[in-house]
C-alpha cells in the first residue's frame, strides 16, 4: 500500500528545526502499538557481523583486497626504518610517498587492512598488521625518545632530511606555518593522525594492542614539543593542516584514561579561528581548505561523546548542516580546487577540480557520529547520496585505482591513480572506503534494528540472536527484500527501514500483507513479534526529478531515486596534462524538462532528451558508472525566449573579443607547452602550469617566479602607448605579487576575491619608456614575501588607443 513520504529533501536536511522529533503515521496502514518510538541513540552493527552479497559494492571490496595485497609493507616502512637508523628493507613508493609527506600511507594502510579483516575475515591482513606494528616498535625504540615518523623536511637550500629536525626549532619558537608547510615539512601532524588512526583501528578490529604503547610514547614526545609554546604560538602551528589529531588524542584518552591526552585534544589542538565561528553559528568557511577542516570537526564530535560538552556537538552539527545544504554538489561532494567557497554558490563552481574525494570520505565519518547521537533518516539521505554517487564512483571497477577529484564540469572525465607511483591522500582514503562498504548498512539501538542503506548483504544481530539477509537490485530497481533467516524462537523488536526523503510513495509489506507501521524521523517502524522466515518487502518508486543547486533555479541536475544521472558526452580518451575539452556544454531548453526525458528501450536507468538539448539531444546515464566517459551533470536551463536572449549575449561577447584581437600586439597562453617555448618562458623556485575551468594558466609559489618575452611591435613598427592585460580567477584571495617589465616593476597586485565565480581581466598601463626602440620586452611575475602569484590565465599586450590598428 502506498503513502505520502516524509518530506526530507537534501536542501532541508536537518536544518535547526529538523533536529526535533518528527513522528507521523503512515496513511492507509494500521497504527503501530502505542508508545513505540525510535531509540534516542544508535550504533552501527559491528563490521565483522556484516557480509556483502554480490553487487558493485562487493566487487569494490574484492578489487581493493587485491590492491592491498599487492602493496608491500616494507616499502611503506622505508622512511620509518631509514630515520631510525635501521636497515631499509624496501624501496620507497612514488607520488607523495617520495615527497616530504612520506609515511602517511602506512597509517592509511593499517586502517584499510584492519577494516578489510573485519569486513571479509581475510587472514593475511592480520599477518601484515602484526608485522608492521612490530617494526614500528623497533623504529621507536631506536629513536629512544618516543619519536617515530616517516615524513621529511626540505631545508632552505633544497636538501631533504629527516622531518624530526623541525621540532627543536618549533620548541624554540621558530615557527613557520603556511597552511600545508610547517618549517619545511608537509603537514606532519596530519601525517601522524593517520598513524594514530591506523594503530587504533588495528586494536579495534583485530585485537592487536601493541600499537597503543607506541602511541603513548609518541604522544609524550608531541606533548614536549608543545610544552614551551604560548597560546599564540600553538595557534600558529595549528595554521598548518593537522588532520584530525585532536580525535586521536581524544580516542587515546578513551582507551587509556590518562588525562594528559584529553588535555592535548581539548586545549592544544583546538584551532580557535576555525572552531569559534562554528560554535557561534557563523559560516565563515569560504576560502578555507575543505579537507583541512572536516577532520577537526570529527575530532570535536568525538570529544563531545567523551566529555558531553554541548559546544562540541553544536560546532560539529552546524558545520555538517552548512556543508551539506550550502556548500555541496549534487553528488554529495564539496569544494572547488579543494577549498570551500561562499555558501549557496555551487552553480558558479562547476569545474574540473570539484569534490576532492577525501572530503566526502570524511563527511561520511562525521555523518556517522551525528546520526549515532540522534537517529534521523535525513542523515542517511545524505550519506547514501554521497556514498553511491561519489565514493562508488571513485574506484575504477577494472583497475581498482582511484580519483583524486571528481570533476563535474561538462566535458570532463575522471583520471585515476596508478598502483605505485601516484600515492595521494585520496588514493589512501580510497583504500579505506573500499574496505568497509558494509559498515553503515545496519544500526542498532535498544530493541530496534535499523536498515539505512539498501546494499545486498547479510547481518548477524547478536543482541537478538537474529540473522538477516537483504536482497535487491536497488538503485536500478525499487524492490528491497529483508528476510529474517534465523531467530531463536519468537522475539519482539522493531525493524526501522529508511524511507528516502525523495520517495513520493512506497509499498511496505510483512509476509505479503500491509505492514503494521508508523513513520518516525523518516523511518517506517515495524514493531512486532518476529519469527524465522518473516519477510519484509519495501518498494520505492524511482521517479525522475530535477534538483537545483542552492542559490539558483537556472541550473538543474537530473536524478532517479538516489542516483545522479549525467549526460554521456563520449569517450574520455587517454589522459594528457591539462587537457581541455573542445565541445559545447549541453543546455536544456523547454517549459517542461521532465516531460522531455524519455526512457531508452532495453536499458535500465538510461534516458534520452527529446527536443530539449542544445546544441543537440543527449543520453543520460548513472553518473557513478561512467568511469571512462566525458560527462555533464549540471545543465543551464532556459525557456525558449530566454534561449534567444542567451544566444545574442554570446554573439556580443564574440564581437568584443574580435575587436580586442585586432588591437593586440602579442598574446601569451600560459600553461601551454608550445606558447611557453615560443616566448622563452623561464621559471625559478616553485612555478607550475595549472588548468581550471578548462583554461590553462601558471602560478608561482613562495620564492618562485615566471618570466617570458612579449612583442611590443607589429610588423616591426611601434604601436604607440600599450596596455598589458592579465587574466585572473575572481575568487582568489590573499595572492600578493609584482609584475615587472625588463626589471622595472609596473604593478603590485593583490587579489582579494572581488569577482567571485568568474574570470576577469586587469589592465596595466605600460610606460612608454620601457618599450621605446624595442621589439620585445621581458615580463616577470613574482610573489611578495610569504605569498603566491596568480594563477595567471593568460597575458596580452594591446594598443591603448582603440583607433590605432597598426
């Protein structure tokens, strides 16, 4: 029997009003027994009690198992052994493992092995865990002071040394913190957070307790580093990304009851300038590096669970609500170029650098904490959205490799890691994600068994001695079957099935008959005396719907049930550095978009636009499964009249560009190989080509620069007064740099985010004396001290006098 859904749209997920209890009855069904309600708290069923059945999720776990077994512990231990003065047993891996963040992978690997053992029972995982922990103990003993790490330090002269070298400097008050670099070392406390998590996961999931003494010794070393520092100095250290090491110390306190570690968690690793606004209910996230912040809030959530302090819950809950409802894309990911932007501006940030995968991995962890305090299906509406459309999309189903970003700009395609040479944070969080797809399907609280994700699996609910089996083709089909395979005798308890907020109706049966149920906080709650063989079936309609990003109704995405659909724009082809798609982003034109989406015969969850698409109709398929395709997820939509106006605007812009081209002496396409060669580009220090929103450019980091030649005559003839024009991205902030011509500074530029969401040009007058008698000049961009330059997305020199077309 069908009924109207509880309206919990993603846009309204757990706003302040939604945190209260929400209880309704199911229309057309008999009311449940009086007094039956959801428990106030819940815990996920232990991972060891859940086993996945054949599905894309099980395939992901099996593929990930092969990759974990292909990795060699001794290669991950390389720097740990080296800096402890012990014999190195394996060659260091590539990517970040060969950079100053080296050693991070070992902690992730320990976590992934631990989770994989719990998820599958794979015995080799435990063998490897035990070996690694024993080797870490040897490394720590060799240091003799509690220290153990694998990260490195780059000195000012460019030499690479043991990262331990930075800590005496910090203790002496010499602190140089720049977001990701701390005294020449890349995020050392973030790195340690992964090691803490790995050793604690080993204890939790395999029972190996040997890692805890290692962590106690290391914590003592860290405690000594911070002991001589003032509060202001501590905050300077915390300006460098530290991951969720506040969670690590909170958890170490929970396991040892030593108050020293709670003090480190609460007092030392509390980043005031980020935490205070969130505690006070202020969204000041714009321009903050996103994944730097999420783990801090996970740490606050854990501190709330340990201490009961309400401010910790308030900050983490407010952060979650703002990110999910005001900073997230349709697939559940967040951030552009790894940074938050102004709230409700998603439509201005649909680029090839959206949705860093680590961000979503951590947002799901935070969601689990918040849900456990107050079960509400709205949390899992978000969780399912992100888990299906981002996390399942991150791993290539054939190679088992992972994406860093999940690009959403029209025409972009995913690019994947390689097994041993492109280690990054997202590859490493990916091996954790794909070791635990069963960890959030089932939850328990008092006498209630929750089903939150509809993933084929079995579950052993030890509290009631009950075994369940969930079978389904969801999300391609809407029918879900929950079979109570075994229970000792007849037992009374409640089964709570999540009714997604997008479901317009549903059919819920027990043993083929209408269920005795009510809906509370988005759950169909069935309370009865259960027996072996009882079967619950839930049918959800997988209707198409449109969603608009927060802040505009002129852009839409298409969804079918929980699945985001995307236009298939063709094969991705082999990756090339900074590749740019040459096609035209599709738009949808018409008064009724949904009416123009027609199912493709013989296909499931595949649709074709009819007469809606410009420049042509497109085929829509599940986004997550388009692993090697160019896609479009967001579509500008127009009425027929609006489309006429839009085309006129495009023609006017093209005419203006043509007029500017006629006045131009020279154009420098930064970031492109041949133009940079043609203009004799040279760089110093750290300067890199970049690609953003399909445009190529170049930046310069602290102590770096780039310079190049540009013509100031046409056909050998001078052109009078000239203008140098540079193109920037309008959301850049705190970029402070200089522009010089032949060694003479002509401009001091500070980018302050004054043109958010768009590229813009700045014109600089070129003094006539700098070009007089010359055919070309040397242009130089260089950052001010402790700052960055650009990126610059092109430079042009043109005549100041519009009438002069020499």
